[in-house]
C-alpha cells in the first residue's frame, strides 16, 4: 500500500503535477470582499447538464417531451432569437430521445432561423455536423455541436452588435429547458429533482439583462415584456438560500408559466 | 475592452474575447484528460486578464448529481496560475485540485444545486498582465 502511495507521488512529481494540498488553500473566503458582487455575464448551463442529472434520477420519457412543431418564424427579430433558443434546446431533448430524424430536422431549422437574423454563416458547419453525427448516432458529439451552435450564433450576433438579441437566444433556451425539467419532475416528484430549479443567480442575470435593454424596440417588444414578467414571477418559486425545498406545487406552477412562454415564442397552441 | 478587464479585480463570468483566445486554447488543453474520462467540455467559457497576485471570481451554476472539472490556462510562459472552487457561502467546495505552471484544475461534486465561484489567481508571471481562460466539463 505504502509502495503504491510512493509510486503515485513519484509519478505525480515526474508528471510535474502538484496537488494543491501542498499549498495553503483557504477553507473559506469572504465573497463580499470581491467588489463586483452582482453577475454581469454568466455561462448559461446547457439543458443537457440538467438532463444528465434527470437521467441519473430516473428514466424520463424524452420522446414524450419532444414538441411536434418547432414553431413559426414571425419575422420579428426578438421572436426569432427566442425561437432559435427554444429550437436549440429542443435539439438537446432530441439527443436525449436519441431520435436522429428529429435531430436532423432541428439542425436544418437552426440554419433557417440563423439566416433570418443574418448569422447563417456562423452555423453552416455546425448544422452539417449535427446531421452527420446524428446519422452516426454519436450523441455525445451531437450534444457538443448544439452547444457549439449556441455559442457560434451568440458570438456572431455579438459581432454584429446584437448582444441583446444574443441574450434572447439564451433566454429562449432556458425557458424551453426549464419547461421540460419541470414537466419531468412533475411526473415523478422528488426533492432532488426539484432542487435542479435552484438557479437564483441565473434568473437574476436574465431579469437584469431584460430590465436594462438599451434597444427601445426590444424593450417595448410585447413578447420580451411577457418574459420579463414571467421570470420575475418564477424567482420566488425556485427556492431560497436557506435550503427550503422546492415544492411539487411550485414545480407545476413553473411548468405552466414556462409552457405558456414557450407557446408564445413558438406561436403555437402546444404548451 | 482589455482596459475594462484590467480595471476589475473581480470579473463575474465574462464571455471570452479575442485577446484571450490563446489562453482559451491552453484551458482546453488542461481539460483534455477529462474528455478522455467521459466528461463533456462546454463550448462557452470565461476569460480576462490579471496582474500578479490579483484574483478574479467567476460564477457558475452547478447541479447536484453531476461531477465537474474546471480547467484554467494562460498563454503566458512562466506564469503560475491557480484555481479553486467555493460555494455560495464562501466555503471551499472542491474535492481535488492541481496546479502545474500555466495550467490548473479543480474538481467539484456539488453537494447542493446552486451558485459556485471559481477563484482564479495569478501567483507569478513575467508579464504585467496575464490573460487567462477557464472552461468546465461535466458528466
């Protein structure tokens, strides 16, 4: 045993890797001493990060969560950005369902919607790769391509000076992802499943972004206003820092609210 | 933009801009071992630059039930950077961490779903400002 430990240390030293235990790492820090306490930008988790946990908690019926229609493009740029977010989120659901046909349909739709907001070039390669990897049923690679498509679309929008529109893509994805999360948890409620909704900083980040839109057009957009109202209503339902459990009732309420928003974004009756 | 970053002691989760692209490739390099262990590396990332002994915190939403590796890299040869993960109450939350010159990593198995903070420190550097990038992987 001791020989093994010595061997591990010798290998670690040979590899030049220093475990940080060798340095004094504070066991606790005062986060308030960091001057910028509020979130400016955040890396928004992709739906598959949450779906991976749901898979460990049970066996969700992912096919049952897929929407038949991906939604209609109204030509309104805010709606298209939000719709693009929901469609990419749908891609992650289709990957969980291991449905190559749906994944390919979604890959094509991402391209169509990207074209509508002038960022088609940024996702051509991704769309092609999604189709190829879905065909090969390489689901891990498809997940990575959807994540990449999301970043490429947002990056291209930011390059065009459309940062605010890029945020709407993230919000659309979050709404659809949360709708599915709450749908699955509602069907087989468990406190562990419900705890996945505890995303206070993320929700604060989204509401701050919508509250501080510089574009008057976006600020006055009816759909954006509805989403702002919904996010504010969801915030008290997602739990508190004291560890209060998120109730089955709250999960259902969030499901209803996010479902209504997704229906409004996709211009469909399917909530 | 670079000046803006330089002025901030703490930067909570900024997108990676062109000037940290080099650092990003090193962060991805630091994450390679975890890909081999079945982790999925996110395409999104954080980045910025820091002076020696300066720190930044980035905010991450982590989910109980997943396991995460955070990987930090810098393009500056000879720099020493560290990365540690704390929970929303400021308690050390990582289950292991390592450091090797311009690379560092930390593993977290969240006990609770919620907000976590990755604290990045430039311990040493031959340059006044050191670009950095952090990626994370999950499974």
